[in-house]
C-alpha cells in the first residue's frame, strides 16, 4: 500500500472524517420541519437573450438535496421502427449509471428512430442541440397528486432532451406525454431554454381520479430575468397569445371543479393562486429580482412580485454564476451578521472564524455572543446540501457543439469551481460516473470537491480565501481561454460541417473539458490536504 498516493486513507483520516460527520449530524439532526431541505430545494434563474451582455439565453439549476451526483454523456441512439422506450423511476438515487437496485420500470411509450446526445445529470439538463432545462420542485396542493401516472419530472426531461431541439417543441411534447400517460410527481417547474428564448413551465397532477396533469408555461421576455425557487410563480394566462403563453386544455376547468377559482366571481384567474394557495415568492426570488432591478423597490412583504423583471444592467454568464454563490453576505439577510468575537489581544471585533452561512440555527444562536438572540433563518441560494449545479448557456451565433455550455459544479456552488461541459463533449472522466452520496469514495469526482469544501466550512473564516481564490482562478482561466477555443472550432468548421470536421470538434472539446475537470479535481484534493494540515491540532 503506497501511503504517498493521494487516495490512501489512513485509519486516522477515516476516524477524523467520521467524527466530523457525526458531529455535523448531531448539529443538524433535530432540525424543525421548516428548516428541512425539501421543498426548499432547487433554484432556477433565467435570462433572455436581450437581458445578457453577449446575447446568450441562460437557464440554470441547483440540485439541492440528497440526489445522485454521478453524471455522464448519454450518446445519440438509433432504433428500429416499432421499438419501445421504457420509462423509469429511481435514477435520482442510484450509485452508478448501471446500478439498477433502486430503479423500476413505470411503463413504456413508442420510441423514435433517432435520439440526441444529452448531459445525463439527476435532472437531465442539456442536449447536443442546445436545448437546456433547469428544474425546481414547487409542491402545490396535495389533492392534485396522482401516483398512478407514468411520468416523474426527470423522465419528462430525459425524453424531451432525447427528442427535441427547441424550448417550444419540448413544452408541447411534455404536455402530450402528460395528457396521454399521466404525471405522478409533485408540483414541478421546468425552465426550458434554447438559443432564441427561455420559458417557465409549471406542472401538477390533475387529482387522484384523473390520469393526466395540469400545466402552464410562460415565456420570459427576451429582455427580462426570471427566477423559480420552489414556489409556483405563474400568474395570469393569456392563451390568445400563443407566442408567450401555453397551457393544458384543463388549466381552468380543474381549478373551477376543485373550488379554487370561481369564474363568476369576477376574480382574475391566477395560476399560482389556484394551484398553490401559497404566497408566490420567497427570499430567493425577492433577492434575485430586486438585485437586478433595484429601482423597482420591490417589497419583500408584498403578496406578489413581478413574474420577471428587466435588469437595469445586462447580466453576463459570470453574473449568474455569482448569484449561485449567494449567501446574502453584507445584507440585512445575512444570518452571520451578529456572529462577532474579539480579535486576539485586542478589543477590535471580527467575524467569528467558525461562522459560516450554512450552520444550523442552533449553532448560530449558540455563537451569537455579541448580540444574543435568534437571527431569522434565511434560505440562501448556495447551500452545503447541494448535490450539483449547472448554469446553462445557449448561444445562437456559434455551432451547437460549442454554443451550448453547461457550467457544471459538484457540491456547494459557493465553494466549487465551474467546469465547462460543452454540448459537443462526448465523454467525461470515469470518476464523474460514480455517485458521492452513498459513501465516501475517492473514485467519485464529487468527493474531490466535497472533501475540501466540508473541511473549509469547519473554520470558514480561515479557509474562505483559499476556496474563493480557487473558484475565481478557474473562472478566470476558462473565460480567458474561451475565445481561443471558439476560434479553433470555427477554424475546424471553415469548410463546412463534414463528418470528419464534426469528429475533430467533438474530440477537441472533449479533451478540453476533461483536462479542465481533472485540473480542478487535483487542485481541490490539494486544498483538502492543506485544510487537514491547518486543522491538525484541532478545529
């Protein structure tokens, strides 16, 4: 056994790690229901092409919760006429793509003759044609769920990515599948994007007696930014304007039959009010919308916020990445603002080095020595319980292979670097195909980042600069190199898209993504080693 190998785990390392996990479990175990992750789960931010600095269309997704972290590229496939496509449940939690212990078949539908390659994350997110999908669970009324339907939301995402090239096409196919085969999941929001536009789609079951579903979709204006963060957001529906609104044919009748809307009352129909009954926004929507359009003076205590807003300054893709690192530091929503201690041998106050935005309320109040009392809990955009996240960028002025980029990060998006997975990438490192949720294992890429991130969180005041330096360093690197990569791809395509040139482009992009991913992994393994050294005499 080679103890110089970075994969070697000494007994002391294992005991220290287990001790840390046990202590964390004690701190977080007895958390009241309002502090559990679900449905405070995922966040999706959208931007139309006229709302971004370069004309990109953007959607995004943070997969917050205990979902599988393995990720792979599913290649395109061809099928004979008459073939069937199986529909499954269980792929959100299996350990590898080939682990079928938690997977079961829900049914089957007619297969198409050819499918597109796509990035297979827990909630599949982008295909080779630059169709991109973000996701958030939005709950909704319990009376709507029907578990007898065939489709969970992640399978709708998979099928649409395999078969569609545009957001509109994907929404229409999703609606057809839901109507014919039934929707069995909780209320969900999908944010469909392509190089031209981005749509906000919400879906629920249609009740325990109906195999089907009820859904609505609204186009985010090209010069607007939208956000979905676990609460139904769609309000008015103008179905006489199909360029901007779509819905299931039962969208009004179900609400009326269930007594959630009376057309004779004169009250305007609002989708969120009928199918949720809850306030139509949370802290995350308020923070994002008020940050991009501060002059609107949005009221956090209002009953409703605008569905989307025009940003006062256009957003770059790096601006969207920065939103996914948000913990509201320095604002009135900062949960660590009172966690101050005296500097050593000084009367000057400083933020406690053990204060971090992801500690439980119990620990926050325990450490609240300067201003004792409860600090209001806020659901930050970045959380340590995130499995992975991606910012999805679609660009119509470039070939699909490089125009679409999934800026992917394992674990807490405030701590991990973004790895560019281009739409033309055909393969990822083998370690990406091993889930990091079931146990600690060094053959899982997720743990190369999670190990450093968890150790950094123990004494965030002392480690933050190293983590943030690594994140910014990798971002600077890729955005410096990206124009050169784009120029290289255009050069390879200068004589047209021949089979040979496409093959060269995919090989080039695959190598770049894989080299970048491995460099980031090794950097974070080194950071993990550094933090163990920093804490060798105790946390």
